[in-house]
C-alpha cells in the first residue's frame, strides 16, 4: 500500500521539524509547505520534498490558494498546520480545500482556545485556576488610575490572543515578557501599540506541560513534562524539559475542558505550579515547540493525529518517564543569561550531558537542519560582537 501523503505547513521553528520527523518515522510521506525561505523542516531528510508558500501574513486568500494548489499537485490526503497563524487561517478556510482533510479545529474553537480571556473562563469551568488578569487594549489604558491599581508587579505581559487577524491577514504575535513596574509596562505596550494585551500576576513556580491528541474531546493520549530550565529565565518556554509521571488531576481537568468543545487534533497545555496551585496559562491547538520530547519518549503524537483525521485505527499510545529534551537556541540563551548574572551553578547545568536526551534540531540521523541552527547561532554571536544584545530568540512556544 502506498504511503499517505501529508502536507505539513511549516514555519522556521521546532514544531514543524518534529512533526515531519515523526510522520516519516510512522511511515507517512510528509511534504513541507514552507512559509519562510529557510526553515528547519524544509532541510530535513524526513521531508519528501518542499513547496514554497506565502505566509498567512501576506493575505489569507493567497495563502489558502497556494496550499490548495500544492495539495492538488501532490495528491495529499491531509494538510497539517504547525504555527498559530497557519492554524487560524486554515481553520477559517477549511471548506475551500476540497478532497483533503485539514488538521485544524473549527475556527470558533481555535478562537476560544487561543483567546486568553476566554481560556480563563473555560479553565474555571473545568476546575483549573488562572492567574488574575487585566486586559489592556491600548497603551493609553494605563492613564486610568483605576486600571493601574488593579495591576500587581512584577507582572507578565502577554498578547490577549495567540494570533492576530488584520483585515485578510493573520500574523504571529510577540512573546510574553516579565515587567517590573508600570514604566516598564508602558514601554513594552508602546512597542506594539496595536496588539491587545493581557497583564497577569507573575507567579513563581514550575512550568508543567501536558501534550496530547483528542478525538471529539475524548483524550486518546497524553504526555506530561516538566521544564527544568526555561528561557528567558524569568518568563520563557522550555529550554530543557523532562517527561514525568502523569500529574494527578490534570488529564481529568483537560477532558472537562475539551469535551464540550469536541476538539479533535493535537494540542499542548501549559501550567504554572507554585507548589500549592496549578494555573492554566496557555493552550495551543497545534504542534508545539518541545514535541520532539514526546516522540523520544515513545509517543508519536503527529502520527496519532493523522490516524484520527483519516479514520485509521490509532496505535496504542504511551510514553516513558525520564526522557529529556534540549532546545539548543534556548539553552544557549539560558547559558548567556546565567553567565551574565554570574550564576555559575546554573551555567554549568547546561553543560552537563544527560542520557535519553532528544534535541529540538540536532540529530545524527537527520543532520541537515543543524546547518540552519549553526547559521542562526553565528548570526546572533556576530550581532553580539557588534555591540548588540546577546539575547537569543525562544524560537517557538514550549
């Protein structure tokens, strides 16, 4: 039997690369539809080939038309988005892709799960806590004394929604950032004044992730992980993570969250555990940055996703505890920040080798994406040599 062709819409980050590698490992034929000139996934030997696409930020209609043309040429059975913007665009236009299964939930479901204010209400209904939040639609909102009094510092500033739709375009949004006081908050708001923002109380704790695949809201498989290091160090995503036994109560709560939405697909939920409470802070109805960890631990979530979408019998799914993951760019950023802070113990933790460790990019079986990684690192180090900050991008969500 011929292997099913899966068209993976990819950007430059880790989730797309992990998805392509996972599908090839499961016997599918993944083609990459790249929305960037040079990304990790399109360099992978796991990809059967590459089709260039415009990004959703260049216009939804143009993007969807290019996806449709590509899947028709390739006779693809499934199209999978791996970024926020591609998920939002394909969810809104899934009906235009005749004869192909689109791996995006309905548009209203995507909107609910990626709107932080709505997610907080869904979380409460499912029995989860959420950090206290204040929505700011413009920098001028801080001129209101009552608004300022509702914000406790330090705080976390994050976009109110995970993707931004402007006219017929869908754009990615900035990362969350920690702010120490009202002046720092005002400066950050001024960098992107058109983005609706959410200000949340900063919670010190451990970043816990639960990833999985569901079918009409029923959980088919989950993988639990804990971030041992994050980047940026004060407010970031997983730089180094490890699979852990299933945390009691989280799967039951996620089932209560997803069943009313009848969600089908792959997803990733993030929590902050402060030792006494677990706060749901984010939900991604798409592949996520540390997806390579689930695959290394034995849970091929992208393959299960495609099995469900195409009506195939899903393979049994479990995972091994104690497997680890490094995101190379984030680890380098963490090391840079630790050295700048003269935190030798933290810096040395990055350099200690560990068994059963998967990498976001590096792979002996698939070495070509490392070329792109090397160029990114060289570009950042060169910028630092020119007197620019040595901060490195987080690359994608945890």
